[in-house]
C-alpha cells in the first residue's frame, strides 16, 4: 500500500486524489468502507517515521564495561 502511495505522490498526486483512486479501484480500508485523504496521509507518514527509526545511526560511545560469569550449577 505504501509503495503505491509513494509512486502516486511522486507523480504529483494529492492525498485526496489517491484516496479517490483507492476507492474507485476497490481497495478496502482496515476499519471502514472508504478511504479518505487522512488515511492515505497516515499510511505515508507512518512508513516514513518507521524507516527513519530503522535507519537511524547512533554515535558510538565507548565506556568501561566488565562482564562476569558465575557458575551456579549444583554438583552432587
């Protein structure tokens, strides 16, 4: 769904026009019978936010770190 929205947005379509296209071509929404421009905008916005989270780069920070192991097995 997001790929279709992105492709149509790159062609210069508005969210309202994309919503009408989805409705005319029989695409169902999750909760309702028809798409609205706000649904299309939400699809576009949430995917972009998800991609930003996944592709975020963090600054490397080295700290003093120690790992200790403790054997807690019972021996007969």
